[in-house]
C-alpha cells in the first residue's frame, strides 16, 4: 500500500551544509544493495514532529537501531544548561506519557558536554523558538553549524544521525535547503488527538506547558504575515502582554495557560498545527500518518520499507498503539471545551492551507481527512 506522501526533490542547499553529512553505508548485514542505491540514500534523518504527536515513540524505534545515533530535541532550551551530571536523570517521568527508553533522552550529547561546564557545544538558547519567516534569520548560520557538527561527529563513528525535533516545522524549508542530503520526515497526527494529549496532562498533573506552547510560538511570531493570518482565521486570543523577551513571554504564556478558556486554547493549537502543516506541504521526503500507523500493520510495514529505501534504516513500527481509539475512550475526560463549535475552526484551518500554493493535492487531502477525524473526535467534548 503506498504511503500518503512520498519522496520529493527539494531545492539544493548551500555547499557548506553538504559537508555536515558525509557518505555512510547503512545496509544491515547481509542485505543486498548495489553502489548506486547506497549513494542515492539519504545520509541522516531529520524527524520533524509536534508536541504530543507520538514523535518520541517514532524516534525511539529509529534510535533502537545499532547504526543510529539519535539526538533528542536538538533545539530544546534544556540543552543550554545541560551538564554531564544531568544526563542520567533525563528519563521519561510518569507525567510525560513517553515510552520507556533504553538510555536517557540526552545520552547522545555526552561527547558535546564538558566536565564542570553547562551547555551543549554550539547550542544557543535562541534556537529554542521556532520561526516562520520565509527567509533564514540571523541565528541560522550558527544553528546550521551546530547541527553540522553533530552530523560530522556522528559520521566519524560510522553512525547515522537521527534528529527528533519539536521546534523545527516553521524552519523546515530552511533546514531542507541547508541539509539536502538528509531525509526530512514529518509526523502528522490529527489535531484533536494531539491537543487532547496535552490538555489531559494539564488537567491531571497541572502541567500547562503543552497548553502554553502554541500561545508562545504564535505570539513570538505574530509579526509574520502568515502567522498573523492563521491567528485571525482561527480566532485566537493571545496573552495580553508585549513579548519583551522570549523568556519573559514564555513565562507569561504559562500563566495565561493555567486559566485559559478551553475553546481558545484549542483554537491556538489548531492555528499552530495548520501553520506547521503548511510548512510540511512544501515537499518533505516522507509524511508519517500517526493515526494510520496504529491501525494498519500493512501501513507500518510500508513505512519501514520507505525508511529502508530512502535511508538504509529499517525501524520496526509493528508495536504502534491505536492512538485514535485512545482519544475516543478519553472523550469524557475532555472538559471545558465545546467540541461541537470546533468544526468551524477545522474548516477555517483547511481553507487556510488550501490558500497556500505549496500544498499539493495529496497532502491537502490528507489534512482534510485529519480535520474530518477531528470533527468526529471533538463532537463528544463538553
């Protein structure tokens, strides 16, 4: 069965980026493959995900492969203060909802940390906020150099770098041009399930991070016309404060999220979701349909084969859970949101995507299916 969105021949990037991903042979032992197939393969994986999208689980399946060095959240602001002593404690907690991991989240950053110091080499805290400008910002050369260093050091040890991002979708076109030899895969989960995952964590554990995140990203990018348009189309009310600094605005958004009206929180989430989808529509190498992954073994096998063909990696996705069914079962716990009124938001977001010329028909249809599913799932929310 074909996958929803296949390889795309994105534009070529600058020559300096190509140096960050040197040729690596990734064939498993005994696997046939001629030289031309190997040379055509992508030399690293950039996994572009959203918060609560099941991206960590997908990354964990790639990380489990012996030939992979898996970097978790390369843009996370945690990396600015990370020390060697902190690494061992960076494991999933009861409130994370993440799968058990064989090694701490940030284990692969050890070679890029110094004893008695804090911060991953090359990382800047400004990397932690996604951006939606059509052209790279002033920080991008440093960001590109940082990722190139991680790639090169990994390749020196004969491994394949696999990056799991939650803060990259807005910058996806920049990263595609800068790293044309990497496989850029995007994770897509229907917005109702993805939002519900974070909303329920806030209800159960008073963790407002995932409710606050869309407000923060939208607010810090609201000067961009595209972002402003999504905010207006989805009817989002942002925190009534001026973003004096990224850190100050993040704190204001967390406070705002603690008492945010549920319908507004969902509208903010959908606005960010559709902005990220618009960036994905610009031709990633592979779109991973998380909703379908947990429902079809045939799809899971096809996804594995697609990774094998493009990157030489063969992750096993056979144990994926049916996350759509889990959302249905949790509907009664979704309080404070009038789900029936969300149909108009889903419709407005889809029209926004269709107005962006980058979206091809296949991807637009996939997003339409996600909105239809979101209508069904939110119907029971009260």
